[in-house]
């Protein structure tokens, strides 16, 4: 399967990584994984990441995939 780097809703991307749980649980799990990589969170914040935003930009998705691998 080919993973496309594009804008994803936070729940949408989280469910790609955790397809067998609810959206809320997937979002929490993705956040835990993202926090496991402290440099990732710093890099994401430097390009506009916010806990209150509802989506990830393509640049943010690229950083997440580089850290976590493709979903």
C-alpha cells in the first residue's frame, strides 16, 4: 500500500496507525508515540503543530512518518 503525504485530520491519521481501536483511543496512542520522540515534538511545534489544531499539515505528516514509519 502506498501512503500519501497530505493533510490528515488527527483522528484520520491516528486510525491509520491504530485501526482496531476507537478514534479517541487512536489519537491518544498516537500522541503517546509522538511524545516518545522529544525531537519530533520540537520539530512539529517549530512548523506550527498545536494540540488544539484538528489536522496535521503535509510537512507535519512527513515528520511523523519519518519518526514512526508509515502507518
